[in-house]
C-alpha cells in the first residue's frame, strides 16, 4: 500500500494541492480545485496531510512562479499512466524553458507521428502541472489549445517564461 503525502501551495491568490511519495512529487493540482482532483490521476491508497514534507516542493514552485529559477531541481515520481502517457510526459520535460512545441512535434518525438489526438489526450492527463511543462505545447496554428489549469494560467506561464525577470 502506497502512502501519498499532500499539502498546499499558494501562488498569487490561488491554492494548489501538491502530493508526494517517498520518491518525489507525484501530483500538482489545478488552481483552486479540491483535493479529490488527485483521484483522476492517481490511484491513492492512503493520503496523509504533511505540509512540512511538501515544503521543498512549495519553495521550488514559488521560485519558478516568481521567475527566480528556470529549471526544476526537485525529484518527481511519475506513478500511474499508460506507456504512451509516460512517453509523452517524458518528452514534455525536454522542451526548454521559454520555448514551445506543437502536438505533432511531440507525436513525432515519441515515434508516433500519426497519434496526435492520443498525444493531446496524454498531455491533458499530466499529473504534474507546472513541473511537466504541458503549458509549452500549442496547436500547430500557434493557438493555445487546452490546458487543465485553464487558458488564463497557460497564457500567464508562457508570458512568465518569455520574461522571467519582470
């Protein structure tokens, strides 16, 4: 039985739930959503509140949010997901800070050039909002596409990454 520890992180006026295993951060919730959102991403046996355990992750996210860092140095633990989803989530982590890709580029990167819809679906199932940068994936025409955290947040993250020290 796996125990998952959770806590909260505040960014501006919004609250995000975070969850970690002993190995690393496994979930970042959408802004102002309830903790039950985790059930859509991870099969949780036991969920334990432990804000102190989440403190290094909260600090990492806050320093990213304020433009003080452009890369993640905290461990992550990708639990769950299909093989295809895990391939997509790994590919997303290779998109450099401040750059974007489109869905077909990600499909090509994982060797599934015709699986654009499946890739888009896998991106939508990303359990680690912010850390696995699904916000860096746009439609081929440059439009934002979808985003679990909402399009306003996606736009805000892309702007932050274009001008990190504003």
